[in-house]
């Protein structure tokens, strides 16, 4: 079964004015290796409006929205009850799926028990305020550390399996 991987930034996914200019990807090889491990993205409406469906190469985009009408290429809109649809996608052959954004989608998938791994990119900056990624999570979520990577920029990647 394919894993759903959620990636976040130091607890906040954007600054107090919606900015994300502080977020830098892992150095070249780290991001290249990560992108080779996935073939699909789960994207909320706001993130989709920001990145479109041509981002990150020829990856399938699943947009979770009840309002997005027009998509193109390898993009599919997921509407309504997302649980059964995500389970269907996870059972398909393929590589892992990157839960790209946003906070509401992450909470929904976490609450349904559909996130298998958390890949947390901890950036060497404190925003102080903004939008938290992990809000609206129902109860505790136990995890197990499975990998760490540090970069000269100060970025630390922490990978946890969700138990």
C-alpha cells in the first residue's frame, strides 16, 4: 500500500500574513531524492491555487475541494467524503504520496487515520505567529522516529511513522 507523507515547516505552515518566503527546500540532492520517492500530491484548494497543477514535474495532483471546477492534465478533484476516496488512492499501485497542503486537509487526513508518515522540515527560524499545521487534530497521535537528516543550512528533516 502507498504511504501518505505529510511535510510541514517548524509547526507553522505560513507566517502571520500568509507568507512562506522563509521556507527553503532541502539542498539539491535532498529534494531530488524526495521527489523521486513520490508520484502524487494531495493538495488543498488554497495550496492548489498557489501552485497550480504543473508543479514538481509530472506528478499526479489530487485537489481536495468542493469548489474547484476546472483542472487539467494529471489533476483529479476529490469532493465530498474524502476517507473512502483516499483509501482507494492509497490502494493503487505507485510510489508514495506527498501531502503538500494545507492545514485543514492535514487535520482531516490525520483524524481519519490516513497519514502514514510525517516528514517534518524544521527550519532554523522562529516565526512567532502564523498558521499552525497541526490544529484541529482529534486527540493524541503517537509516532516513532524513523530517520533524521541535517543540512549545512541548519535545516533538519525528521521522519516519523504514525503509529
